């Protein structure tokens, strides 16, 4: 069994497997091939990989000889010939391919005979937690969102009583208490802020309160109990009532972190331009939902700008600003997933009865196999 680790596209700083994780696989007799400089931005050098037992090989060699290819993002345009010419037939790719947003590419993959596992499609079950890349990366994004906001905010987060006067604590509003939102709450509380939170899933109320934040309830959210833990789209009536409550909270907020997303859909607009205009000069909004449209109508993905004195930071990949730890936990998720599809001796063993194997596979045997994509 040979597993290859590709270098990610130029915009990415992370790598799918660090040198520290290589030995776990080589002990099983698996050969690990790494594209030169794959780990450079994640503080893992070529000699680090070689010392851990991996071999440095060119991208072409990895694509032609590896049985399993690890790459967080889909291979780039320069690899499309390999897909078109069926050179990758029956190879396994493991990464985060966001297939619900890239259906044309997934069709190309299925036509090329690739077996692709997209870890963002794993069911959100207890057994899947150890391989849940969305959680490990969102945790980092939530933490970094607060630090990014604090860095842009020209005032203190904690309360101070000093001889030079008193400072009131920053008021932080968090929209969406999933993995990123909960970590943002914890981080903002550690910095001494007063935190208010909205979410459509009543199930998170207790978790929010246990972190010391206030949960603002809006009655009548759509039932999401059959959506695998995710949120669902809300009625127009609910959205109007929710916006009215958010308007009350946002007028008092100094920092807003937005994380609200609905899988495969455009992110809901929770903040209007009027609400932003009501915010205090110098306030900051960090929109983690920017890649799927953003939670404000003015968010620009991967851009920071001022709107009426408020800094609006659109960034859905803050995990990439911490490439060391982001790659470490991502790699651990991948190792845990590999345990599912490999025997103890390192041989391939795809058990299609396993809900995690089935639930994360998007293309196999020349077909799109995932129910949600079909
Ligand atoms: P997400 O990134 O899809 O969404 C972020 C949050 O935004 C969610 O809490 C969602 O309810 C909220 N949201 C959506 N629309 C909203 C609106 N109109 N107003 C306010 N909030 C809104 O979420 P996530 O972090 O991926 O977590 C989704 C679910 O998966 C959670 O229930 C989480 O507990 C669960 N989960 C399970 C596992 C597991 O068991 N393997 C791992 C991680 C997360």
C-alpha cells in the first residue's frame, strides 16, 4: 500500500499529513510519498518528512504510483489531464472537496473512475467525531475569529478599573453556536468580554449558557431534528422576528462573529445594512460564513473593509492562519479515517456497510454514489 501526500494549492498553508503522523503508517508497512515542500508552510520541512520515513517524490510520480492520495483541496487545473485521461482510475482520494458546491468537478471525477472520500460529508455522529475535519478546523476558526476581531478592535476586551479611569468590557455578539461559535464564545469569555449568542437550534442553549454567555431565544424555529445536527432553512416569518431581536443586540455590540451556515445552501442573511449603520464607530464584524455568501449583505469573501466605521472581515479559512495545529489535527482526523478503510496490516478494506465509509464516499466505480449528491 502506498499513500501520497500532495502539496496544496498556493493559497493554502496547511498540509494533509505532517511528518509526526507518518510513522503510524510506515509501521504497518505502508510506503509514504510526499511532494517536495508540501509541509513547508505548516513548519514541516522536507528533511522532517525524510527523517520520519517518508520519501520525497514528484507530483506526477505520486499521482501515478500512490494507491491513496491525500490532498485537502481538489487537485488543481494542472492535474486535470490526469483525470481526463483516466490515469487515476481506481485511485482513492481523501480530502475536503465540498461536493455540494462543485458538482461539475465531481462529475468529472466520477467519469475518471476515482474513488473520492470527502470528509466534509461524514455523518455528524459520535463515532465520526475522531475523523470530523469540519469540527477540528472550525474549532480553530472560532478561536482565531475572536483574536482577529480583538486585533482589529481599537479598544480593550476586558473590563479595567484603573487610576486613569474605567474601561467597560467589550460586548461580543455571536451568531451561530456550532463548533466555531462555541469556541468563539469560550475565547471571548477568556478575554473578558460579555457575550450574547443566537442560534436556531434550541439544543445549543445549555452549552452556550455553560460557557457563561447569554442565549437569546427566538420562538418558532423550524424543526432541525432530522437534519443530522445541522440547521435547516427558516421561514420568512421566523427570519423577520429573529432579525428584530438581532437588531436589539447588535446596536449594543462592539464585536460580532457570524458563523451561521446551512449545508449546501447560501448562508442566511442575519444582519442588514441598517443594523451595521446602528453599530458604534470602530466596531468589528468577522464573518466566517463569507465563502457561502456571508451573514451580512455587504460581506466580501477574503476581504476586509470599513462600512460606516465598522470593520467587516470576510474570512472562511481562518484555520489556515494556524497551519501548524490545523495540519496536526487534520492529519489525526485522516489517520482515524484510514483506520476505517485499511486493515491492521495496511491493506485496503472498503466496508460499504459502514455508515461512515458510505456516508463520506462521493464517487466510486465511475459513479456519483452519495445520496445527497445524486
Ligand atoms: P455549521 O457550521 O453548519 O453552522 C453553524 C451554526 O449556525 C449552527 O449551530 C447552526 O445551527 C447555526 N445557524 C444556522 N442558521 C442560523 C440562523 N438563521 N440563525 C442563527 N444560527 C443559525 O455548524 P457546525 O459547527 O458544523 O455544527 C452543526 C451540528 O453538528 C451541531 O449540532 C454540532 O453539535 C454537530 N456536530 C456533530 C459532530 C459529531 O457528532 N461528529 C461533530 C461536530 C458537530
